[in-house]
């Protein structure tokens, strides 16, 4: 992939995947807020939107007469189905071991695959909402590529604004139906995030038109400290006002995405050896993302005896590194043993 030849972007890919792991681990921390929470909040819940921006930036320009990209969408559907089903099996492993099959039903399976419920938070497939959204964006990418620059810019801005509106509407709907607080926070998550993802994907296409990889690198390096400084200055206010989740604001998400780009550039500038070592793991970034949740669930069940158990503070800080190491190690082992299989399910060329 083109991104593999841009070291600072490769660092961003691994950094983003690791921070997503950290974020999910922190949900089962004993006590709040933790150091993990504050570190994660610095990104303003923007992490996955870096991938949408990058996916739009590196999306293929359409061939003459091409209006839809069936091939790319099909390439993404296979790993989506595979990892959804794997997570489904992991969650019900104890039931399977006990010979209990009452959980297996067509409605449950279709819900897990996101076919009957667009906004869901099942334990086994929460991290894969982004891939489902990306399948649709990849499918319609040729249409987006054919839009003029001004129209594409307006579309991105409308998605940003619509995302904020949808978030508020959905939150109020949850409250009016008397749903518990965790449902109020997470039920609208997939709806407005998917709209916001479309805005970043369109923005990535537009960015590619005005800045090739070399020019983009110069821009990011020239202003690398500005997004980071802005994110740090905003952090006390966000913490003090308990503005949760920050992804309710597309402006904050944009600050987080820009700071992610800056961190990639700054890492290569000030810690070149470390930056290059991290960037070298970029081929495993997708695998980290799709496997970290089953690994997290398995470790949580093994250590606490429950899918809903809480980690101690020490485990909370250790777990992101352990999960990432297990995922990366598994990736390189499986790619060596089953290269064709990994090419399909882990997009590892």
C-alpha cells in the first residue's frame, strides 16, 4: 500500500491501533478516571477517524466509466464477516464448552453482523463498526472521486455538521425512552460516527487532490506542534466540563485527527529510532484492530472469571501493551504460516 512507504504515516497507523486498545481496556478499570483515560481523551475520541481520512486519501481513482467499486467492497466484506463470527464464537466459548446452544439463533447472528441493527454494542463486534462503514464508503468511492473539489468540501462539512445534530437527537431519544445511562451514551455512537466517518473519507479524497504525499509531509512537519498544543490546551476544559464523549463535537475530533498526524511527524523528528521501529509494525495495524477485542475478552474472562469483570489498576496499565504484543506476535506468525489466508482476512499483502 502507498502508506507503507511513508514512515510517519505508518507510525500513525500503529499508534492509532494501540490507542484504540488502550481505550477499550480502560472501560474495565477499577476506579475512574485513570491515566489511560486521560491519555485516551487527549485524542478526543478521534482515533478511528484517522483511518477514514487515510482510507479516503489512498483510495483508488476510478477507471473510465466506473461508478462503484465492487471489488474493493468485496475485499473488505470477507474480513468483516470472518472477524464478526470469530468474536461471536469467543464470547460464547463457555456456553459451547458446556454444550449449551440456546444462544445460537438467526436473529442474534444477523444482529452481530450488523445486518438488522445499525447501532449496536455487542461485546464481540463493537470494534468492527468502522469496517462496516468503510465497506459502504469504498463501494461508493468512485462517485465521490467524480465530485468537484467545492462539492466534495461542502459534503465533508455537511457530514461534520450532521454528525453533531444526529448525536444530540439520538441522545435525547435515548433519554425520552428511559434507557439507562450507558445506553444513552453508546446507542447513538454508531449513527453519528458513521456520518462523521463519511466526512473524513471525503476530506481525505480532497486532501489528496491538493497535496501529494511529499507536500503533505512538508505541511505536517512545518506545523507539527500546533495541533498537539491545541489538543493539550483544550484538554483541561474538556475534563473540567465532563464533555463526554468528545466525539459529540466534530471540531474536537478534527483536532484529535490533526494531533495524530502531528505525533507521527514528531516521533520521527525527535525519536527517529523508536519512530521507525514502531512504523515497521504498520502491516499489523489492521490485525491489531480486529483481534484486540477478542484477545481482551479472553484475557478478561481468564483473569476475572467473567466477561464483565474489572481489571486492577496494575492490569489496566499493563494490558494495552500485552494485548498489542500478543496481536503483533500472532500476526507475524500467522503471516509466515498462512500467507494467503492472512492476505484475505488481515489485508496483509
